[in-house]
C-alpha cells in the first residue's frame, strides 16, 4: 500500500512578495491510498520548487468523495524568518517550530469575561492585560 505512486500537481500559482512567499493549490492523486502524509508531501513539493522541505507549509486538505484525489493549499516561504513572522501560531505548532502554551480552561474563560466588562477604547488594553494574567497562571 505505502509503495503506491503519488502524483502531485499544482495550480493557481502566485508569488506574494509582501509576505515573501509563493502560494498555490496542490492536487494530489493517490489511488489505492487513503491519504498522503503532509511530511511526505513537503519533500515532494520542496523538490519540485527547489527549496528546503522545512519552508513548505501544507494545510486545508480535503479528500474527494470516493477517494483517490485530495486538494489543499501550499505556501513556500523564502526564508525561515519570513515563515516565523507571517505564519499563524497554530500552524507553527503543527510544524514543530513553536511550542503550544498550555493554559487552563478556567483561566481562558476568566480572561474573556474580564475583557467583556470594560467598554470603549480601554477594552483592547484590558483584554491584553487579562490575557497576560491568564498566561501567568
């Protein structure tokens, strides 16, 4: 099963110099397999575009009904600094670049409710302070 061939095609390729990255939609044809690991695809897409596999970020994959084909989104950053700067924190955690901060459910809810009590321009400052307090717990 694992030895079956996988075909990777890209479409809607776009250079995004403001975010110092290239982005595209990736179509994967994988007959006989349920799906393909993102780590495996990182290497394939990285070699297609002559970049290191750690600069390739894959997300949003959906398998077509009946299987055999999946479609998702791919972003290739120009440098690791750009990756750290522009990529959302949850995707950095998935890639293993950053660690997830564990917070209790109660602390998160207390911070949210404390932020709801203040109105006007001070609300964002209060929310920020409440978030800091929750992280300290």
